[in-house]
């Protein structure tokens, strides 16, 4: 699993994580646990890197305690 920091969240239900290899997109459906609405910019997260229709994306996004 990779780790990063939430860089940007949008009202449209997606965001970007500043990861180990640069910024990576994630969709609200990829967030595990309390859900997208509980996320805040600057939080540390872990995720699995996957591929979406437009390139790399984060999957299985979990907030680190």
C-alpha cells in the first residue's frame, strides 16, 4: 500500500492525493470507512494504486490514524 496526503477535495465527489510518485486522482467511491464526506485536506491516507479510464487512480483509500 502507498501512503500520501489529501491535497485537494472537490464538491463533485473526487479529489487528489499527494503521493510518493506525485499527485494521484481518487473518486469518492474508492474511500473506505466513514466515507468521502469525512475527509479533510491535509489528512494522511494509504491507498492502492490502480488504473482508471484516464490513467492512474487511488483505490481502497483509508485514513491513517
